[in-house]
C-alpha cells in the first residue's frame, strides 16, 4: 500500500470581528486636567490571522480626546484639548475598531467621560448695580430688595453667601440701617427711615462661593428713601404774634389792588408733596379780599365802604398737594384805620368784639367845643387885663407940645389932685411908678376956647419926636397955646410959684 502525507493549508477567512475590552464603561476627569491625561484604557482582539487580524481603532472627530496605542492592540483615551465643565459636563464617545480583512469587519464600544467641576468661576450678580426704593416711615424688618447672583460652577463650588463689604455707613454700622440674609441675598430694613433726615445711602455687598479657594464678587446697592406726605406746611411769614393770629393795619382809603400782605410757607416734604396753594377759608367780607393761590399775596378787590366792619377777620389755609393733603391755617385780624370811625382794641384781647367802635365825629365835636370855650374864656381874661392896664397908665402919659385930651372932666380933676400932692414943678413932673420899665412922662393940660374940659396927653419926652408930631399935625393957633399955658398956671398950683 502506498501512504502519503497530505498537508492542507487552511486559508483564513475574515469571519471574526474585533473584540473591544474596556477597563470601565465610564470615567471621570477633572476639568482642569492637563492634555495627555489618560481617561480610558481598552484592548482589542481579532481572532482572525494575518491581515484579517490587524485592527485599527478610532473615535469621532471634534472631541477633546485622542487615542494612543503604545502596545499592540492596547489603546489609551487621552485628553487632547482643555476641558470646560461649564460648557460640556460629559462626553459619550463611540470607539470603532476595524480589521483589515476583505471585507473588513468592525465593532464598536461606547464609553462615557464625565468632567468633574473645579472652582474656576467667581460668582457674579445679574446686574452691575442695584437700587432699592424705600418709602419713609417703613415697617422695621420689611424686605426692601433681593439680590440675585449666580455661579457657573457646580456643587459645593456654586454655594453662595452674601455679606456687607463696608462695616460703617456715615459713622454708623451698616447693620443699624439694613441687614442681609447671607443665603438668599434679601436685604431688610433695620429702622424706620425719615426722608427729611436721610434721603439716600449706599452699601457694598459681596457674594462669595464655597469653593477652595473661595471666589468673590462685589456690587453697589443704592438705597433711596422716598418721600411721604408726613409733614404739614409751616407758615413762616408773617409770624403770628398771638398763637395763630396775625395783627395788621390797613387804610380805609386803600384802593382796589392794594397789597395787604404776603404769606410765605414751607413744606419739608419733596416733590408733589411740597407744592403749596393758598386760599381764603373764612372772611368777614368775602368780596373785599382775594389771595393768589401760588404766591400767597392778599389784595383788596374793592373800596372799603363805611358800612364795612372796622375789623376784618381772615382765615387763610395753606394746603400741600400730597395724598392725603395736609394743611395749616393762620388767622389775620385787619384793623381799618382812618376815615369816619376808629376802632380801639386791646392788644392783649384778640377775641374781643370786632363790632365795638367809637364815633370819632361826635368826639371831635365835643373836643372842638371844649377847646373853643377855653379859648374864649382866655381871650376874655386877657382883654380884661389889657383894659385894666390901659386905664392905670392912661393918666401918666404926656408930651411937650402935642396932647391927647381926656374927654371926661373927672380925669382933669384927678390930674390936678395928683399935681398938688406930688408938688409938680412948672410944666412937667417926673413920676417913677411901680412899672418895671420906669418910664419918664410929662404932663400938660390944655384947653380950647370952645371947651371947658381939660384933656391930658402923654408921649415920651423926646424932643425930636415932639417936633415931628408938632409939624405933622400942623402949627396950632396962637390963642390955643396961650390958653394952654394960662390953664396950667391957673389950675395947677405949684408950691414954689
């Protein structure tokens, strides 16, 4: 028998797909891991031989990873680009392994890579600044503002806390004005604000995460106190003299349009709450006065008549434009001076009867009558005194040549008796009477052919004056002069003749 060895060479057929073995189905990596960091290890096995057993692996493009094979059929998934968890927190990758057979066979494996957060982002507020509007007289503890901040990080790195950055505000701790919830960022009022004392203040708020190291961010918060109509108007001019009453005087002859006075008022509030208007609330005669609502000027609208009261009472109300409106009032007592009547009022009795008046015309008539009577009595007394003085001095005046003769015969007899008792020298006599002036007189007597009555005259003993009077009246007749001389010598007997 013949024996022979037959060698059968079996040609491999590419009938086996590559098998991929992963060390883990998922993996975690820090987002700040450097390039080249190994994320996943896996191996590939193809039971075919030769060319059919040669395997190539790949992943999809546009991923921050790459495959690296240092040993045959062993692969490493490495980081090829920086990772950012805030952009992509995980990657699901498909690894495709293909042999070199004809036709080639391939297999796939899926791996999940999770990017672990790192505190690489600081928290930030949603707005660059905040404004809190608080109406004054607010409730203590009321919420006035909520701050919103975010942190792109995750987990513990995204936990935020809020603080006031400035420890003091206008010399006072900020906590005495406002407080903040460190977790929620809500700001609360710690006092009731007064717009007239504090209109605005600013605080700095800081937000901080809980990462290691912690990151922070700051923001300015403006707290604006809004005005509330809580202040009534105050009248500053004119100032009331008695409580809320102003005393003024006007002339009865004031013309229409005459400015009586101007009221001035202020309101501590602001804006619409401080807009003031004036009005006449009460008046003795409503048609006699008017007031400007804006300026507070009071004018007379018509002439003051005699029938109008001598005291005019005005109640002026000044009101603001707040809601609800607040007001203040002042009482003005106007005394009408001049004319036919005058009102006499006590300055300490503001509420006295305004209708009390005194009839000035009747008083003036009485005063004028009394004055006229007194003047008449004085004139009578003066006339009597002057008449008596003239009678006492009438018999002591004489002149050398010009005579003023007394018509009564008793006057001549008195002169003759006085001449005998005083022993008068011829033609004249000097008499020093009780008159302080101690004047010098000359006495003469004269008579005419037609009259038997003697006349005595007196002129100062001045020769020049006598001569002037002599020639002015004309030269007397010779017979008259002779009779005058003979009368003196016959009727006035001198002791030494």
